[in-house]
């Protein structure tokens, strides 16, 4: 499947009803209801606050793929990509894949967290640390779905913060992938190899479009994580992490790359007998570093010397609108770090809106340097 076809399909079938970062159950419910009859829609459970959790099943092939999105409620990029993907299949554009594959998608596992725009569920539990205890209704829903569907492959769909880099480089990690570990030794098992092979294919397909912007997520073992658990149950599991792209705080460019990655992965599974033999290039993908701040102000004058100021956006929901609040998180020598946006104080003092020297914890819409105001609200976020 070539890039032109994939992009043409995206341009024709992008789901325009979904945009930005704040995606809730009420946003996707009309889309689910309007899916045609070839999609089997089920309410497979309910959240802590009694919100529906849906699954969408389609295809008739023997290769079964299970994917779930918004396990963390504030990680919505993959949900947008999922509905772009559904629109392509809805119009029978890729029926050949569906002769080989049966696909089951849980588009929003954590609707309460999505509504509150938080990583956690309504009981303030991280569902991705609940795979063994199964203490939460959402965790039980996912595990029950896994046990009943018996997938051959799992796609664990997430979003990652803007701090992640490709290795220790100045390249942001736009997409990252992981074949989770099954044990403390992080053994390279046959199941892991199969997930690695899928990731190698995705990387090969996208590396020219995202040069040096694809990373490998840390594979530290934690059996409480869903991916580690499902991998240990011999279901090859691929973690997708939708990250940052230049100036793309609404994650619309990343959405396109995520859609591409999903479609390449599904198409590869459809057309190949995945043995895990083609896995070694997985380790050539650089592991993620943490080299970025949203904003760095270089060379500020402070009482004890000249330092850089690292500022990160704090994502807050205010009156059902998502706001990115700039917050000073470090004042230090940041010469080995990078800013998605950078200012240079050139040895001058950096003042907050009160006219005071900027300090840790300050949340400022702007700073003043040499009597010139510089806005720190650089992006429109929905």
C-alpha cells in the first residue's frame, strides 16, 4: 500500500467532526450511531460514572486485531485517527483487508477521564496500572473483551507529552512505538518479536516522511501495565504513542501520521504471515529521550548568575474549554535541552506580569525582557 493511496484516502475520509485535543464521548457517539450495518456496535460495559463503553467490530478474516484508545482520557489523538480509519473502511475502500482480518476497536475506554480531560478514571486510578488488580470497571471491560475476542494482535493506543525526543537529539518524537516486555529480564520472546516486526514495518514505511522523528518507548517491565500483561498472554502487542510535531499542539498533523501508522500495520498483518524473524531493526530505532521544553528562554540574568528558563504548558480544562497554561518548571543551565519555541534574554532580567523577576512555579501569559513584552501563549488550543 503506497503513501499516495493512504494520503488520498485520508484526504477523502478524514472525520471533520473531530478536531483538537478535547474529545469526549458526546463527540464520538453520533459517529458511532451513524456507522453502517457492516459494523457491529456493542456496549461492552460502563464506566465508573455509568457511561457507555463501546466496541466496534468489522471484517470477517481469521487474523483478529484488537485496539483501544483513550485509556488515558486526555490522550485523544489516536481516537481521531481511529475514526478517520473507520471512515475509510465504511466506504468499502479496503475490503480486501477485511477478508483477512477481523478488527475490534474500543474507541474510548475511559469516557469519564475524557470528559474531565484527565489521565485517570473517575476513581483517580490509572487504568494502565490496573491490568492485574482489575479494580476498575473499565479495566474489567477491556480484559473481558480481550478474553472473549482472543486477538492475534493488540494495538494499545496512547499519546505522549511534548518533552520526548528521539534519543538525546534535537528531533522531537512525533511517533513512538514499543513491543512491551513480558518479564523483568525483558526477554526477546517470540511474541515480542512479532510485535517488533510490525513496528519495523511501520518505521520503514514512515521514516522518509518523519526523518529522525520516530522513537522507541522504554521497555521497562511492569506487569500492571496492560501491554505487558497482554504480551505475557502471548498476544503480540504494539504500543502506539502519538507525540508532537512542529507547532502542532492541536495534534492534527500527528493525527495524519498516526492514521498512516495504523493503516500500514493493519495492511502488513493482512498481507503477511508474521513470524517475528524480521525484528532486529527494531533496536535501530532510537529510544526516547526527554530533551524538550515547550519554551526555553535563554540567558536570563538572575541574582546568582545567568540561567535558562524552562517553561511547560499545563493542560487545564476551564469551562469545557482546554487551556494551555505556561508554567515555569526549571531555572538552570539548559544548554543540553531544546525548546519547541525559544526566546533569548541576552543577559537581561526576565520579568513576570507583576514586574518581578520570574520564579519557579510562575504561570504567566507573558514575560517582559528589556521592556518588551513576549507572549507565552503561542498556540491556539481547542
